[in-house]
C-alpha cells in the first residue's frame, strides 16, 4: 500500500511471471463461459435453469474474496501472506473440477460446482492484492496491462484448443483447465517474492473505512452496475450466438474467442494510454465503447457483422479490465489492502 513500504521497480520478466496467476484465472473463466454452460445444459435440458445455476455460483464471490483478502492482511508465513491462501484456494477448485468431469447427475454436480467456485474466489482475493504489494505506483498501469495481456492468453488458449474438444471428448476440457491452472500458479508463485509485511499498519474495519471514502463508494456502485451487464453477456454469449444466428458451437466459440483476443491485444496499449490520458478518463472511454457495441450486437444479421462488433467491444473490454484496477487502487485508503481488494472482487464476481 502506498506509504507503507518502499517498492523497487519490477522487471518485465517478473511482471510476466506475476501475470501467470491471471492466466489461471482467465483459463477458469474460459471453462466457465464456454464449457460449463454446455455441461449444465446436458444435465438440465434448459437454458433458464442453466442460467440460474451459473448465476448462483456468484454467491460465494460476494464474501470469500473479502474473507481471504482480510485474512491475508493479518497472517505472516515463511511463504508470505498471499501465496499460501492462493494455493489453498486453487487446490480446492482443481479437485472439484476433476470430480465434476466424472459426474452425470445434477444433484451431485451442484455442490461440487459450488465448492469449485468457492476455491476460485478464495484464491483471487490474495492474488490481486499482490499487485499493490509488489509493484510501485508508477508501474501499476503498465503492470496491469501486462497482467491482462498475459492472463488473457489463458482464456484464448482455452477457447482455441480445449473448448473445441467438447463435441469429441467430455473429459479433455476439464483436464486442460486443471493443467493450465497448476502450471501457471506454480510459475507465479516461483516468480514473485513477497516483501516482509510492514509493521505499524492499523487494520481498520473495512466497512468503517469504506464509509469515509466517498469516491470509493461511487466507484463500487458504478462497477457493480458495469459487471451485471458484462456477466450477462459473457455467461450467455455462446448459447445466444447459437440461438440468434443459428451458429454451430465451434463458430459461436470462435466469436467469443475473437472478443477475448481483441481484449488481450488492447490490454497493454490501454495501460500505456492511461499514463497519458489518466486512469479515470481512459476507464470511461472503455465503458462507453462497451455500451455502444453491446447495444448494437443483438440486431446484427450476419456472422461477419457480429465479428466486427465483438472486435470493437473487445477493445473496450480490455481497456476496462486493464485500467479500472489501478484506478481503483489509487482510491484505496491506507491499510487492509487485500481486504479492500476483496470488496473490489465482491462487486465484480458477486454480480454473477
């Protein structure tokens, strides 16, 4: 947190290593949006029920990032404050995913899915807190761009290789995402050396700290509305493309891949642009692009037109992802870094 410890500039190689943690996160989201809806639809036979189940997974996203983040602010182990909790969360998520690929009954699958998401949300609170822990303020926009550039390839690799295997193998997409998570989290843990926790920080109550931060309250309110819309689009993108345009699973996944490829390509330029235009102004530009494109996409008639709009929307999406996080960090009061990051993630993932 600014003012609590002096941070040295981080090399590009270490930033890439840190970003591998987001590779795991984005691989998990790729599985969530491309494969899990198809898996659930086979069990339920209903888009509506599938949507309800996917939405319910966000319940653990409301409180687990806050709990794990606040806990990591208070512990100190030989491996650091964040990494033990990150690893514990991912181990639980991966075990549940391996169990899920062998389950063909909805009643058994539901608690396993909830536990998988619980492990995921438990891991990401401490992970996102590593950025302000290890990267100086002047590098954070660039680091966030690197983070989403490298991390976004997790989503792309899943959509490009694993998601397409669903029609021929029900098990391989599950194995792919677990292997991607294991390898990328291992690289991240080996790349980042956590600094010793600074002393003298008062761990204030999060809600009390939030009550005195008006700009942070406005940020959380706007972010909550933003992610309600983004999750709707992400969760139903593949199924909607199939229904509206009569596309195959492969072409629908390709369109979703294109959206995410555009966001990955634009993440780093957006981070660099924010250093020139400012964090707030760049974030607003990204949100405006998303609003315009998402209002137009439901009315397109051809696959080519759809691809055009998802490319532009992807640029806005990459801008929002890469810039809004360092913008948020600039508003966070001193102390309880990971706790406030947990609130950030609760607003994002709880809106599922």
